[in-house]
C-alpha cells in the first residue's frame, strides 16, 4: 500500500471545513482511502504507480477552486510528503 502524507498545518488557519472539503475532494478524485489526522491528511492507495505529482496537481486545483491559490502553495517535502505552505505576501510601499 502506497501512503502519501499532506501537511495541512498552515491551511488549518482557514478553518476545519476547508480541511474536510479537501479530504472529500481527494477521495472523489483519486478513489483512495483518505485519513485526516491533526495536522495532516494521509492518502492510502493500492496502486504502486500512484503519482505524487498527480496529487500535487489535485491540491493546486483545490486551492484554485477555493480561491486560496494566491495565499497558499504546494511544495514537495521528504519522500511521499507534500506540504501546503502560506505564501509570503509582498507589501508594496510607495
């Protein structure tokens, strides 16, 4: 069984509803078993060729759909780990 972890600790600032919707979105798109822990979502699948890159694309689509793309980004972590990090917003001073 292939297991991929998604660190959503920074996304929790948006509320628990966003995390639940993200888990449902991933379950619908991948058909995998999704487990929600305190600060992470675990995606478990039987497929040996399950792509971390595909999961990254799905996360980016979800952020875009929810209007959070400007505030968060998806970065790769250690092996089989993705992280949703907050973007550093630049403040323009005139």
